[in-house]
C-alpha cells in the first residue's frame, strides 16, 4: 500500500495499449482480461514469415499514452473481468511501473498474468513479496534473430538467458514456457533449451513443474493454418502442450482487441 503512493497516478506511463481482451495463448486461453501493454523491448524479433506481431512496442516503440488512473478506471468500468494481463514489448524493463500495476491489480482482487521474454532475472525486477499469478515466459529462438542490422548481434547475445528463465519459473505462483515455432529446427532448439531449463530447475526442486506450450508462427490466420496441423502432431509426439493464437484467428492484426 505504501508503494502505491510513490508514483503519480496522473502521470503518463509507457503504456501504449489499455483495453479488454480475450487471452489468446497458453493456459488462460479464452479468458477475458484487462490488457496493459508497455512500450519498449530489449529484443527485435524477425521470423521467417513475419516480424514481431507488436512491432509498435519493439521495433518502433510508441510513446506512452495512459496513466495509472486510466488503468484504475478501466478496471472499475469492467467489474465482470477478473484477470489482468501485463504484456509488451518487455514489461520487465519498467520495474517500478510493473510493481505499481501489480499493486493496483491486487487492490482490485484481480488475477495477474505477465508476459516476458525471460532475458531479465526476476530479482532484477520484483522483490520477494511481489508476485504475479501466472508468468508466461516466451524465450526467443535462433529463428527470431534479425539477419542484419544494428540489433542483430545484440538480439543474438541477449535472447537466451537460462538462469533468468529458471528464476521466473521457480519464484512464481504458476509459470509456462511458450514458444513460437515454424520449423523442425525450431523444435530441436526448443528441446535442447527445455532440457537445460529442466536440469537447472531439478537442482532446486526435482518435483517443480516445467510446462511447455508450442505455438505456430504467423501474424495472420492463413499463416497459422499452414503450420497448425503439423505442430499439433509434433506436440502429441513430444508431450508438449499445443496453443493456437486465438487473438490472431479472431481479430487478425487489429489493435485494441
């Protein structure tokens, strides 16, 4: 409660989307949420058939549009919605804002989910008493590295941080690993990375769950459809969970949806 007084609720924050939505991916797919998108990312994803599906928060990060008062208002206007989703960009680049958003969500009795690329350790972002209910970690694979340009080298060096990923898995109420894949090479890399993660997690707690979702790459329904059947079968083969991308199927690339 004391922390909530530290930030000016009327000041514009690096929040660029603020609206109601249906969660489109992972363990809470189909559940209504209040979506809060922060601007700015430490990666620059480029895939075979598309770039980051929210390039306006990464490649071309927009300036903030909303205040914490706006966040409170939309929560109050939608009492039927019991979940908050904090996404980006990369929300962990804004620790103070993130803590304030979590505090607001807690004050209104919301279940809080956060999406992260898993490159920044939890201890760099949150203190031990501050938690989110579901941490959705989406590590980026080699196929996401830009082929050239100023961000290519930095992205390649930054994208995989196993200790950081493990910190979020071990110090969160619930967590999921969520990978965008487009080829067998991607799946092989996922398998290698998941083995590393499980090895480190098992050192800390051999019974701690590591939940893995695979999602087809694509920013349109047509692109998703090309990979959907193949990827669903590969999830069956490997014992991973399959997640479609419901928001793209329903709304396409439309914002505020």
